[in-house]
């Protein structure tokens, strides 16, 4: 029994269900994804990473060789074909094949369709949504793994021993030790509602696929018990994103979102280096 197929909308649904032979690889600059070829590349990377992550989290731990074997078996041609057959009505029969009848019997074409769908789900609903779906395909009996740790669901208890003051010597006086104050408990850090979940992974993946160089610069300000992290994201040597948060991870997510929005607005085309003062 497979989990429900995530629904797609608008141009994403149209491109996924239109065979690439009909679009001839033309990029549509009016969409966020371009075409199904790009969706398939994104989906392939997401699928490979999520499946490996699922087996990496298994306990007892699997060896490196076992991870490689289980990953290959799970994403074999026969597995992809079985998933597509399970979604036959919802997926395979809705594809507009044009003159390419029977194309989905080809393992490469079947994999392309599935990868395109994974990429579309990731782009539309986020990386975690794609992970939830893939996890239920791979291990339907288990709860999907969260890609991002949620500090609200964790309790950290730190026991700090307090040494007893030494007994004063006869004839001497000793000031009373200051009262013990427990450290301030860490406040929960969550990504602001305006920042999509998984944007950091998506931004890194997009830059990697497009061979766009990027780098991060992080610094902490304020007291040690309550720091404020500042993270700058540089794309091709130019700052394109800035994030401020209670921890480095949160600030990095915000900076990645700013950089992603900027690069999206210019079509991910690197501009000439900006003049420096």
C-alpha cells in the first residue's frame, strides 16, 4: 500500500504530466522551475539524499557498504516501476505522451517521470513534504524523519555541580558565597513563518547544480548565554543574503532565503562583478 500521491497545481502539474518530447527542452522563464528536465534533476538529487538519510538514521547502524547496497536496491529500476504502477491511475495514465506511446515502459523514462514528480513536490510544498512522502514509500510502517531538528521537541537538562565552600580557618572570616543562579534556559529558535522550511537545502542544491560559488560568514554578538548570530551569504563573492537569529542555523536559514529570492529574481544568472568603492 503506497501513501497518497501529493497533489500538484498549475504549471508544475502541466509540465510533469507533459512528456519532454512535446516540450523539446524549452525553458519557460515565466515559471519558477523552467521545465521538466530541471524538475527531474532536482528530484533525482532529493530522492537520492532522502533515501540515504533514511537508512543512515537506522539503528543499529549500517556499515558504509550496507548503506550503499540498500540505497541501490531501494532506487532500482524495478522499485521505481513498482511505485509508478501503484500510482497508475493518478500518475502514469495522466501523462501526455504525444507520439511517445509506451515510453513509460522504458526504465529511463519511468525514472524521469518519478524524479520530475519528486522535484515538483519539493519545489511546491518544500523539502520536508517531499521527505514525508518518500519516507512513507520506503518505510510505510514508520514515522517520516524530520530533516531539521526542532528544538521545541527536545528537553536539555544540564546538571552543574556546585562545590561546597571550604570551612573557614579558626580566627578568620570568610564572605558568604554568592547565591547559585542556574543558567538561563535556551529559548526555542524557530524559523520565521515567512521563511519556507527546507529553503537552505534547496538553495544549496540549486547553487550546486548550477555550479554557482557561494560562501557563508558567521559571527556571534552579545553575551555568551544569549548570543545573537549574524550570517552573511555571498554568491560569487557578492553578499546576497543576511540573517539574524538566536543561533547560527536560524540565521543561516534566513540568509539563504534572502539570497534565494534575489537569485530567483535575476533568473540565477550571475551578473558582472559589482564595482567596489
